[in-house]
C-alpha cells in the first residue's frame, strides 16, 4: 500500500509517498480502508520536528495525519462495536503512522460510525477539529442556552465547528474573522461577527460567558484583551498548547473569579467519545463540514503549503481514494 512517510524533519518536501506493508490490527484495533484525511496545524508542526510538547514523542520515520475517514476492512478479536464494511471516522493513533495512507490501524475506541448523508471527504475534515471544538465549548466551556460566547478564529477548522456547536447548544455566538468571512459565519449561525483587522473586540463587548480562542495566530495580547470582555465567573479556553497560559493572565482572570484552561491534547487521546456528540448534531442537520479544497494524496506538499498560510476557511482535505 502507499503511505506518506517523513524520514527527516523539514519543509513540505520531506513528505514522501512510499510503498509500505499493510498493517495488521491488534485485538482492540480496526483496519480501515482510507478514503480521506485532512491537514491540521499539528501535521506540519510534527513534520518540522515538533514543539516542546510533541518533540519527545516523535520517532523517525513517521506518518502524518490526525484525521481518518474510511471503511472497516478488518476488526481485532476484541472489537465488538464495528464490523467489516462499516463507514467510520475518527482520530488514529497519535503521533504515529497517521491518516495519510491507503490503510491504517487504530484503536476502535478512537472511531465512531460516520454520520448519515455525508461524503468521506466531509467526514475526513471533521474528527480532530470537532473533538477540540466540542471539548472546548461543551466539556470545558460548560455552555448553557442563552450564554454569550466569543470565538476567536471563527472561520478556521476548529472555529467554524465551535460556532456551529455553540449555536446548536442555544448560545449567542460572536466570532472574530476577516471581513471576507462575515457572511460565511452568519450562514453558520453566528449572531455577530467582528472584523479583527478594523474593529477592537475589547471595546465592543462585555459580559461574555465563554471566550474560546481557536485562532491560528499566537498573540498574547488577545488573551489579556479577552479578560476585559469576560463576565464575573466566566471561562477562557485556548487551543494553543504550545503557548501555556501566563501566570499574569491567570491572575487577571482570577480577579473576575474567571478560569482559564487549554484544550487540544486530551481531546485527541482521551475524549474521543465526544465524537458521538458531533455525529448526532450532523445527523440532526445542526452541523456541517466545511471543506475549502481537496487535494490528492500525491499533492500533500501543496496542501501543507496552503494550510501554512493560516488563511484557510474550514479544512483542506486529502482525498486518498475516490468515493464510488
């Protein structure tokens, strides 16, 4: 089978399409015939050699790809929730061989049955970002109907799903995005959209129950400005695992009896069952995948280059095989 392998850390050119042996599932794993994966910031961070949080886990050669969508080809002896032929999506073993391959094995617990009436390409765009958005908005953000939510980076891979999840849970949703994405976010359900290039959210907003920072840009000033808009007892959740929350920032939150927390790492490994919540929302027509562009697996380097611009609406998908 063919799979993308990284034999040395570096730019997009280090990803090579190689012929490798098809993996065999362990007792608690499934073998998935892959149809789609997608490109996430973690993929190119790992490709470059990782950050402080990831570096010790990376061993060359390695595969890439947080997301997986395909058909169960074989099940391990202990797997009871899936059978051969099931359409599934999820987050394969991370970091490890990854989803950029024609076949993968992963723990069955990391997958869910694909939602009804969506394509493999759409399913491949969802799992890792959906988990982070769900954990950030529902599990850590404890969102309740009628609460006010501010989502930084609302048009991105995690952000657009956070908008949809918060809206489905009955929140009043405010997003920050460039002007070109305002209509897009309104269509997804955002009640207000703020142009981060020309408007200052910290001057426009107050009494926000939850701030969810899903922006791809690392900017500490956004954190401190967010303190100004959080209400007493509010919550700040951030996806920037590579940039821990500063003590000064946490002290500022504490003056409002507010809390700050990170989301991302645990979402990938511990809370995969949250994917069932996303599946339910999709089946109810309350959430959809946003695919900005589709690349074949052989063009993975081009896909990474586009993702690294940090101006992608939704997700870039890698189509591993055509859906019949």
